[in-house]
């Protein structure tokens, strides 16, 4: 596998590496947040960074641009726009003499491979964020792997899956987990948010962050909330998606509308984490869920399904609990332990925060990418290109 360990300099006097980070869109999501974190975290004296997205810009585009980093939208709105987006991307790579192209998510990976090859971009990298279950995507990844020099995987689990199922050459694969900031405790915000949601100070809040879609299985979480019975708690589901109507109907049928609330799409995730006591995640599959990392950084214990890279974050019985997917009863049993024991919540939350501080910081996330970029730039003659 590709080594992306400690930071490696390109050498004194070397010009900055010209880097283009490419992603499908820049809406609210884990991959989008990761690319914004990386773009703004790389040192400006060693990198000239640009960001491009295939779709129209989303909320993260403005955040990136406010730091002085250009964002290019390639105008892909319909399938038949693909040739034009490919042409625009190739022109962008050539115009700015990009040394390293790093794409994230399937469609950006695919277009980035061809555009980078056509443009003669010295270093081309793809980014895999989830265990891809669609066979067509796996086949296209396998058939075009010769166009890239490396593939970053968000977890060791995703790396193994990509190696075994997409049959990507193992020497091209490197696992670089996400990194998050450690927020300071904020009792004032906690009180304000809970008061706004009419939650008494002594009632524990379970929080779920994620899209309401089949991957996140929100109906399983609603079923777990029903199984918890009439004890005092609140469950907040922050996010939107195609299963929203089904989730609302399930809440109404079960008569738990006072305890289970849909908050919709929220940008104040940090405030919600301050107000919550436990993170609950019922996903059927995952890569390395940012929601879990952010909750742990905020000092919350986690009850999550044992899928994808989640067990690389949650230490069973120490920072939270892992339960089988599609098992609301098991989810409810573990949640009940934490609801009934405030001391256990505090101990697990402190251990979770300490784990993030040791293993999953933004600084470590950025440094691992730097090491990969700089090594590949040297190997492929990009660092000295004018």
C-alpha cells in the first residue's frame, strides 16, 4: 500500500505544488466537509490550491472562497453535460499547470481520471469514501485504475473492500481517515438550544446526524426509540432526504411525536452536539462517518451500527457501543444503558474525546495528505515543473 505517514518536505527552495481538489458537489456532507478542511488546512507556502466541483456550488463553496481559495463550478447538470464538463476540467488542469489532481466521490473520480490523463497532469489521485455497493461503479473503478497513481480510502475497511471487490492494485491504496477539530465545551449554547427545542435540562437528548435515506436507515432508529418505551428522552434527527415522509409517518403511527423530532437540514451541527447527550447512528453501510467523529470530539458517547469504518472509531464499551445493523432492539438496549446512567455517559464521552485528540485531528489528516502528495510529486517529476 502507498505510504502516507509523516510529513515529507519537497526540499528547500522548491516551488509550491499546484493542487486541484475535485468533488462532485459542495453541498452539506462528510466528503464535502473533508475537502473543505483539506483545502483550507494545507500550508499556503507549499501548496497553491484550487477546488472544482462538477455540479453547481453549494454551501461549502462559499466557505472555501472566503479563505481566498478559488472554486470552479464545471456546470454538470444533466447527463449530456458530461462532455462539456470533461472539456472544462481538462482546460482547467492545463491552464493552471496542475501538478496533483485529487478527486473525491465516484463521478468526480471518473471524470478526473480521463481529464487528468488527457491534460497530462503528472499526479492523479482518486478518493473513495464508502464501500461501493453498485457493481457498475466497481467495474468502472477497476477498468480505469490505470489512469491514477493512488486511491485514498477513508478507512481501513474501505481500503480492504476496494482492494477485494473493485480489485484495485493494493500498492495504489492508502487509508487516510478524516480529522476534526476539538470544540470547547459550551454550556451556554447547550442551554439555549435545549430551551429553543423545549427540552428540560434533566432530559437526555439522543442525536442522529445524517441524510434520511436507506444508507442511514432512519426507520430503524425510530423503531429503537419506540422500543425505549415511555422513559424521558428526546431523539433529534437532523437531516433531510428521500425517506423523510416515511419517517414522519412512522413517528405518527407510533405516537412518539413528543419525543422524536425531525429537525430538517441544519448547518448548526456544533450547537446541536453541544445540546445532545448521545449520538445514535443506525446506518446499514458506512465509510468513516463524520457524524461519529464530530460527536466524539464534542465529548459524546456513540451508539452506532457495526458497519464500515465505524468500529475503527468507536471502541466497544469504552467510547460507546456497536450494534448489528437492522436490529432496533439491540440499538434500544444499548441506548437505554446510557439514558439510565449519566455517569456512564460522562465517562464514555471523555474517552471518546481523548481518542479523537490522539488519532483523528485535522492536523494529522492534513499531514497525511501532504506526505502522499509530496512523495508522488517527486516520483512523477511534478515538484520541479514550471
